């Protein structure tokens, strides 16, 4: 067997063993992973870019949320984001700009934060149930759908807080972020596809 084939076999076996290990963890260990991914989301939130004509910044949170769902699964991934939003609402300074408190969750960007929870759950549950989704293109499509959930929550709360109509809401709360969030989904999808075992029988 060539060294290239041996390396591929090791890689396939390693990712199979990693996710078998994840599934066999005790619930305290899984909770620790959920907390870790919540912290990762908080770190990603600090990477931000302010855009003109909108009070909503671009952050790294969407990338973290999508990857969280793919790696932890629907239940623990959703819990991770629930912890992120809940602990942040209690005052932990890990929302964008090192902010915290319930005012952030009820404010102009709070709908996006709340949308993180179903987005991570969707990615996790579909990825876990359907092995064919664990490849770059279908994974990217799934993650773009999850981004749509984030947008739905974000746009709804944005319109309520800012008292904007449909066009103004879409112009300020959705349109400026589409290209960048598709890029984040592509990056997260390719990374997740590289890490997730492909076969439903765990052999690839």
C-alpha cells in the first residue's frame, strides 16, 4: 500500500473515531463541548466590521454557529447557542463589541442572536440524520438555509425595534450581509465536510 493510501486510510479512520468518541462521551463532557463552542462563538463575535447605512455589523458569529451545529449535532449544538445567548443576556461580555446584558438580546441585533439557536439545531439534526449531506456542496446548501433562519429572526426584530417597513428592513438587515454570509457558509461547510465521517456505517 502506498504512503498516500495509508495516509488516506488514517484520515478516514481518525474522523470516524473522533465522532464515535464524541457520541460516547458522558453528558458532562458533552456539556463542556457545548460551553466550549459557546465561548468560540463569543470570540468570533469580536471579529466585526461596521458597514455603512446599517446599525448591524458583520461578525464571525455565523461561521461559529454553523460549525457548532455540524460538529456537536442538533441537540448539543442548539444548547451551545442557547448558552451563548442566555449567559450573554445575564451579562457575560461576549456579544459583539464585548457587550452583554438583556438589552443586547432585546435590541436591534437580538433577533440574529435568537436565530442562532434554531440555525445550529437545523444544521446538526440534518447532518446527523443524512450522511449524504456531509459533503461540501449539500452541506453548504444546508448552511445557507440555516443562515436564512438567522436572517428571519434578525429582520423581524430589527423591524420591530427600528420601526422599519419591509423594504427598509431588507435593505439594512439582510441585503448587506448575503455575500459575506454565503462565504462563511462555504468555509464552514468545507471545514465540516473535511471533519465529518461520510458513510452512515461509519467506514468513510
